[in-house]
């Protein structure tokens, strides 16, 4: 549409990421890619950023999900690892804030679990480790419960 008063007359507002879905090979050539390279791209596809719900699913649902991997690692030391749903959401929010997507989830969990993974193998009295939203947000030590059911350490 052309003219001064045409905004809103049948035009749809596009988000910044939606422009990429309209890229044509000619656009790539204008951008500066060489024709030989553009010719080797049989399909041009775009991806949209993952939302919080998708990141939580990535953390917990796949067969080799990060949560399951860390649970298995602590299980080798006879410790049960639990992630509260709010903690998973906080991890996903942190990944969105860092703009790292699904690849950044491991770094976030690694930062949370670093002290636990170092301390738990040398202790025989820990039965359960609970990761809460507060643990994720404030980077405090997770709640460790003894095998007899008593709390050994609490989040400060």
C-alpha cells in the first residue's frame, strides 16, 4: 500500500522475527552471500524463539532431558534429586533473560548444581536434594534432607 493514511488499512503488523520467514534467495544475494552458496541451500527455513513452556518441556520431557541426567548422576551417590515445577520455570526464565535458548539451560543448571555435585559424593547422610525457585533465583544451596528424613541444610 502506498500513501500517508494507509497504516492499519488491511496491513498486518509483523514482529521482528516474522520478517525472516519471508526471505527469498534474492534477498540473500543482496545481503552479500555468493550465488554458489545460495544455490546450495535447497530450503530456507526460519526458527522462532522458544517460549518458557517449551524450555520447561525440554528440561524435563525428552528421554535424555537435563533434569533426568542430573537425577541419574546423584542417584549414583544414593541421593534423590527433585526439581520443583517453579524451579524449572525459573530456569526457563533465566534462559530467556540470557537469550541463550535451549543450549543455555545446561549452563544454568550446572551453576545451580556445582556445589551440590562437589559436596554430595563425600557425604553419606544426604538422602534428598530439592531444587526450589528460590535456589535458582538467589543462587543459594539447595535443601538437603538426610536419609532419615531430617533436614540437614536449608536454603539460607
